């Protein structure tokens, strides 16, 4: 390879917009760092910060079970609009909105540093190191360094300069902050320097969030200048910040003692390095597990991110976005998996509430977790799933009168109840969500060779739901999924709530069979139920129909690809075992429009294309995103072209696309180079994990040759698929295997 890929990005100017601020996070706290030497800002976020709406009563699933049989009768009799009045009459209610906490302001007094004198000609650079999670900004002798510790759950910032003078304050004034937010500031001098607090109580609620910043000052003087403090003539300021969401009052004295304990572990001059070292044992270990080198031009690798984004056709951008995507995904995952905005926002009016949208977006964002060796992401995903299972039981009982669980399409991270739905978005009819959300946990278990008992128990609950729900049949004796919903589309000749959506059929089959594999006592019953579901339908266009029910016409121009769930993330439809259905799925992909150019639609398209071995289509879908100005200078992405609506879908999903075009696996199969685009003639992917328990390093060259090194931790026989064909491959735990492959 041609040197080391860039594991970071940089810019020659401070961030002027919060969307361009560099990001750091530990899956709990997040930081958006502007890096301005004169008026720096760090916006603080936390996964727990969702805005109360004062109405807990509506956050319950609708009690519709008694009306379900009548709805099923109407739909089965041909009433295509029957589901439109299957509601309790409530208006559409969004889940509670994610929001930022406050911004830590560091305003620098003129002339405090004679080494740069605030001369705009003095070179400036801000950067983020993906391998460490550390952001830096420098101009002359002034330096600011920020990271969010995975070890100590604290935002750490160190600012240094000769004769440093700073006005420090915690500022709640961020776009969209409610007018009724009740703010309380606190500032006291301490032996280290000062302690700043900011309490923000939500309107009409006893809930609040409180930020606490301990400032340790070396040299100079510190004095109170409300609402913060003024530091004069210092050589270093070390800031430790946490935020808590709570009821009543936070014990800020206890929190200040906890922050002081972190300082007491080392002298002030080395406390930053000590905190960083503890953080790196967790962050760097995770980040370094997988790397992608596309042999990019070193001159392009050296460019700022904003300049590199202007060259979308080259491998240097893909390298950096792959690295940034893994970094941001890891940084956003901890207490919870990434939201629609990851872990970051600078605005209280976050699009779509900054929620977890589980009918596509969350799974797309976390799609690389198993293969890209980020179990930390899957653990965060599992935390969300298992914490909400009691609410999922309520959904199954109240809406469908069934045992088991039904997952919601939207959640704020706290409530797992289904209450966000409307006539045009009858998300309460969607029954595939639990399987969709459990699939990454199953992939994780297969990758690591151990079944998580929580996932095993959850699969049984999904199977119990289908036992109760799947009891209506068609004229051929096949079970009918009724009502059925394909997010977020509708047939061209019927309403949204209908019958036998392809996603619902695939999810039911997969959930029942996977649960059967883990529960031998119930296996025969659950497999028999799965076998009674109807097959997928191929329509008159030769495409896999989005609804298997005869007579329902497809609507092709849509951002979601729910009907291709059987291709990705499942393996129900693939070119090797089900070639006829794979051809129909490929035809469906060809006919699919992009609708409103949502980034998740393009990358979902690429993931399906990779499974269907269509490298040209993968490249085209990637090109739509890379050419469409979807990425901010921070390398966080947008939902729409031209950087419209801050959204993590593209940033977090892109690494999965690049891995899937190079390496795919199931518990019994390895596929190498299934969809290699011509734009990536040379490269090396190292450390990728497989679901049969082996790590893979893959190298390929422009002459069409490739080499894979497998490092198995299990002994087993698998099927190896390459562009040259198929063959059996015997693996022995602890013995490396080197495989030569023809890439084309």
C-alpha cells in the first residue's frame, strides 16, 4: 500500500456552524468543538437529554385489540382502506425530542498571548484524531485539546498559552431553546480554580439537567465574573465537564468532589495526559481493530476534509469517510446506540425529534457493528432493546391482543411504547420491528460464538407474538399477515395498512426459525408456523413484489426498501441458494426510485446491491451520496443533498457498504469480493470479522489478484464464494489460512 491512510481529518479554519464542529463522544456525553482561538465553544450533549412534553398519558399504545378481528375481516374481504380508521382517534404525537445541554464558552481577551497577538496570518489548524477521539486546535502558542473519556465519563479540555486570559461560562442560549427554560447559574472559587454549574429546569416539569465544570488553573489569577469566572495570566486551564438529567435538585457538591477526585490522581500538569491514557485503553483498542487502505494518493490524503469532499471520485475520500464513520459510530454508542443525529446536536429543534427510527435508520447506522469489530455498538443496541422489552409487551397486548413483543417505529430512548402513528404513517400496524432490531444481536452472537441469553429470551417472545397473531388464512390455507405494513410505503391501488408485506413475511419467517434454533422444546411448532407463511410474489415486471398479496400494485419511487429485507440484512434471498428470487430482488432494485434523495435510501440501496453482487450499482449509489454534498466539514452527514438536515445515517452506514462490497459472511459461508467497484482497483481491508468466527485480512490489486488471510477461532467447514466460483473450505481454530483469489 502507499503509506498509512489518514485516521483523522483537519480544517484550516474554526467551525462557524455547529454542524461543522468536530465531534467527540463516549456513548454517554458528546462534545461539538468549534476550535476558535478567540471565542471557543464546546456544545455539550448527553444521550439522556430528551425534552419532557408534560403529557405522559399519550405515551401509551392504543387499546385496539378488541377491534382487530373486525379489521382483519374487512381487509381480507377486499376493503383496501379498512385500516385507515383503525385508531383510537389521537393526533400524531412525536416522541420526546433530543436536545443539547449548553455550550461551554471560552472567550479570550485581546493580547493575552504575545506569541500570536491574534494575527490572522498566524497559521491555524484544527483536527480530530479518530484513533484517540481527541480534537485539537492550534494557533501560534495557543492550543486547545478536547476529548470525551470512555473510562471516566467526562468531557476533558485543556487550553494552554503564555499569559492566558479567558472568560469562562456555561451558556444555555442555543437555537430553539424554550423560552420557559428556568436557568440557574453557579460559580465558586476552589483551590484548583473554580467550579461552574448551570441548571436548566424544563417548563412545566420537575425534570432538569445540570452541567458541572471544574476548572483547574495553573498560574495567574481566577476571579468571579458572573455568570462565570475570569482567568488572567495563566499558562494552562484544564476543564472537566459532566451533565446530568434528573428530577429535583442535583447534588453539585458530590459531583464536584467526583471531578476533583479525577484531578487528584495526578498533578495538574499531567492530569490531562493521565485521563487521556485511561481513555485510550478503551477507545484506541476498539478503533484500531479494523482498517481500510485504498492506496490513495498521499497528496489527497493530506487535504483538509472540506477540500477532500470536493474530490468525490477518488479513494482518499472513501478511506477517510470509512475511518470517520467507524469513529463517529463508536463515539455515539454507549448508554444507547446512535440517534438520528448520532450523539450530537446544536439545536433544540432537532429534525424528527432526534429520535431512534427503527424501521430503517437505526439498523442502517449500526450495520457494520459485527463485521467492523465494534461490539461496543452492539452492546449499546442491546441495551436499548432489552430495556424496552416490557413496553414492547404492552404494544403486543394492547394493539394485537397477543403475547410476546412488538417494537415501535420511533422511540426517544426511554419509552418503547408505540404511540407515534397517523393515517399516512400507520406505524402501529408494523409487526416486523422486533425481528429487525434483534437481527444485529443474532449477528453478534454468531460472530462471537456465544448466545446471549437475553437475545435468546427475546426471540422466544417474538415467536410467541407470531403464534397468537398469525391465525388468519387465505383460500390456499396459507397464513396471512393482516394487518400488514411496509415502511413507509403503500400499494399504488390500496391504502397503507394492507396484507402480506414482503418485509413482514420475511421477518416472521426469520424470527420463528431463529427462535426455533435456540429453543428446541418449541422448535417443531415454530418451524411449522413459519412454513405456513406464503412465498414471496414476483410481479408482472419480474420484480419481487412489495406485497405478496395478489392484486396489490407496487409503488416504485420510494426512499425505503423494506421489501428487500430478505436480501439485506437477512440471507433469505441470495444469489446462491435462491437465484430466481435474487433475480427478482435485483429487478425490484433496478425499478426503485430515490424519491426525495434521503441518504439512508441510497446507502440501503448499496447494501442490497452488494448482497446481489452488483458492483456497478453499489458504486452508483455511493456516487449519489458522495456527489450530492451530503457531508459537513465535520464529516458528519446530512439527510438530504446540499447538507440539508444534520443526520448520521450516511456517515454511520457508509463503512458497512464498503465492507459488504468486499467481504460478506454467514455462519456457513464466506463471500470475497462480491461487488468490487472499478473505482477501487487496489486496497487492503484488515481485521474484519465473520459470523463463522474468523478474522479476515483481504488485499487486492489492479491485475485482478487478491489474497485473503483467515484467522479462525473455531474449527468448521464453510463454503467459500469468490468471483471464480464456490468450494468447501476447512478451518481449524488457531491455524491461519491463506487464500488466493481472482478478483475479476
